[in-house]
């Protein structure tokens, strides 16, 4: 059986110009009277949107107010939809080739991202890249990325009707959090050094593979499929 593939978005498939996303978030915080945070220098890599926004809205150890969180989430999504342009998004080398390669293999391909589901769809639809992804798990309900694989897996099994095992999932992402997330579910961890972490930093986390970009993905996958046979 072919494995199924789960891709992270930011740092893995694409990069939204830092300016655009940060300005949107900063404006929203100001609108809610939160003016002591400079979002320009915060590290969001590998975190879920829920975690990011909750942390911005409250002091450490405080529980976020669900109503406030919900309002901010809706405004963020509206702002993103209104402001995001195709020229604000950089698509990494090898993304189109890798997705076309998986399409030819008829492999099940989905998303495992900390993005809110709608944010993920807005970003990918803006660059015409939504169609290859048939299932996924998103950062709407979870603070911890490690809670996402069971959701993605359940959706995969339901949609495909195939009796996949967790070890049949290949989870592809750009941060140590993605690697830990794959490990937590007993899945295959593929790191790609296109985000904020270097090849060496990712390699130190001992994933199953580290790629310099997704350009290397089809060749890696051919070797991986042979090793499974
Ligand atoms: Mg990422």
C-alpha cells in the first residue's frame, strides 16, 4: 500500500510575506486595545493559530476568553481574505513538482497545519494550490500540534476507505515541532529546510529524512517506497 502524505503549509509549501501577516495581526490587536505587543519579532514557527492568538490575547497562565478569541479569529480571517494577494506569497522550489508527482502516484495527500482551516484555504486558494489536498487537520481547536495527527488520520481513513496505519503517514514540515508531531503518532517524519530552521538544526532532531527543499522529495520518496517494499 502507498503511504499517505500530510504537508505543513508555512515554511514548507509557501511563505506569506512576513510583513502582510504580521501587519494584519498587529492591527487586530490594536483594535482590541492590546498595544504592548510587537508581533514583528515573535516566533510563530510550528505553532497552531489557536496557540498563537491565545498567547497574544492573555497573560501567561491565564485562560483566554472564548468569546474574545472567537471575535479575533473571525476578524483575522476576514482581514486575511481581504488583504492577501498572490504576489504576497512565495511558493518554494519543488512544491509544484512534488504535488504533481504525488498526483501521478494517486497518493492520498492532505494537510497537517497549525493554520485555522479557513486561513489554510485562503492561502492555498490564493495561489491555486488547494485542489491537491483532499483531507487534513487544522489548528482551530488545538493548542498542541501533536493533537492534530489523530484527526487527520481519522479523516483519511473515512475518506479513503483504506485501512491505513499511523506508520503509513508521511508528515512533511519545516520545524522541530513537525518532527515531534510525526513521532508522537508513530508516523514518518520528513523535514524540509525551507523555513526558519537550517538543515543541520533539523537533522539534529533525527527525522527520517531532511530535504534541502521539496525539489528533493520525489527522489527521496522513490527510495523510501523501495525500502518499504
Ligand atoms: Mg511550518
